[in-house]
C-alpha cells in the first residue's frame, strides 16, 4: 500500500486541539477568616504590639487599697508582638510563549500568583498551631472524644469568646482514626449522637458535619503533616492575630532588555502571632492508623 495516505504522511497538516489550561488548586483563605484581623496599613513601623492589662480583684470590705493598672504582670504574654514581613511570587512571561499559547498565560499567571500568596498566608497562620501551650494529644496518638471535651474545657477556662473553631487536616477528620470514626455506632467512648437530625445523621448522610461538640469544624491541607502526625487547633478568634500592612497586589512590568516579555509579580506584607495563648489548644493527632 505504498500510495496510501495516512495520518503519518500528513502529520504537519493535522491540527492539534489543546484545551485551555486547568490550574492546579490549593486550599486557601480558611484560617484567616477565623482569627483577629488587624489593619496596620498607613501607620509607621513594622512591629505591632498588643499589651495586656492585668485584671483587678475586688475586696470584701470598704477599706480599699489603691489598685494599679499593670500591663507587665499579665498571665498572657504581654505584649503580643507581631513583625510584618514581605511575601511574593513572580513570573517572567516571555513574549514568544504568550504569542504561541492557546490560553491567556498572563491571566493564568496572575491567578496562580494570587493563589500562592493566599496559601502562604494560610501556611503562616497554621504554623502557629503548634506554638500554643495547651495541647491535646501527642505524636502518634489517635483522637478520642475526651480530647474534644478537654479542649473545650481549656478554652472556657481561658475565658475565650465564642464561637469556638476546630481546624484540622482532612486526614485528621476523615482518616481511619479521625474524628469521623467517633460518630460510628460501634465507636468505643465515641460521641453517641445518632438520632434524627443529629450530628451522627449528618455524618451518615453527607460524610461531614460543620459543628461538633460546640466547635465550628473546618479542614485545610495547609497544615504540615509529619510522619502521619499533624497539629490542628481548637481556638477562638482572639487566639491569633493576623496583621496586614499591605494587601495582596499584582503588578505587570514590561521587560525589553535581556528578556522580552512581561514580569508579573504579586506581593503582600503581613505578619501573624499568638494573641491570647489561653484561647487556643494544639490538637496533635494521627491522620491514619
């Protein structure tokens, strides 16, 4: 069949249809919405301090001694210090690549840069979870219902304001030794709530419940997992402060010397710190058996 025309003989004439690029996804903007956000923009300095004034004790008679307002003797770390730092990502989109692409690479670059900065915010905030003094669990431990009871007790004793949040990894929630196993009918020392409209029914129908034992529950992949172990956190809004000096911005600079193309750069200036140590509890547990 020497004279037969096949796709191989006319390869150069057959168009290749390429779908618009799909962007790799990340979890983002979960933790930031649950903590104290402070606008530090337009103010001098890069260090934000929050001092604490100690509480007073009322006396049992009217022979009163003067009480001092003291910001140096608080049982919280005073002041809570947060240093703002720079964060960024940049892409050089060369002109020839842009001209030859099916998708709008400039738009894709901007989306990915913005996404990477949001993820950086979440990772920075999640990195504080292991810094709380109160801690339930430890490396290579599986969560039990009593850990959630104890975390709630710690937050109440720390005079935490509502709502109470619980942020864990997907593995700590859905893993084979995760929170979801505490809602099984045969769970030993589990959370026995299986009636109509209960948390147990939510889990059975949907595989998820947004509220458990007084905690609003969230999961994020931005918590670091080490050897099957991770530190989630039970906390109130005032446990952590996020201090923003300048929000995320994306700028485009035209390059014509050396490399011809567009330099697309995203930046953000923020810091994070524990605000009230007693209003957060590290939740350090396994993801799987």
